C-alpha cells in the first residue's frame, strides 16, 4: 500500500532540491564572444548583456529574453500535459 504522507515528504524534498539547483544556476554566468558580439547569460537562462561592437543593445536583450520565456512556457505546458496523461 502506498503511504501518501511519505509521498508528500518525497515531493517536498524534491521541491527543496529543485530550489537549491535553481539558486545555484542563478549564481552562474556564461559569457560568449562571437566576432563583435558579446552575450552574458545567467545559468537560469536570463540574458543580462547583449553588446555589439561594445555598445549595449537593450532591445535585442529584451527580444532574446522574451523568446527564451516563450520557449520555457511551451516546455512547461508540454510537461504539464504529459504529467496529466501519466496520472490518468
């Protein structure tokens, strides 16, 4: 027989672990130089800097962050659909 209280404890532990991983990723940064372009992105996929020829480009930074957010939302939606179908 499945113990629902143990399952809740396991889920809580997984959430804590996920939060810990997310905090660690937020602290990491990745910097790429490609020709005259510099991009700085955090480990949680937040673009912090986009520079072209040393000049910051805020519009491009916003556009890239919006594209990343849309792809993350689509992935989360697919995962939610998958978890619902597995629960049935």
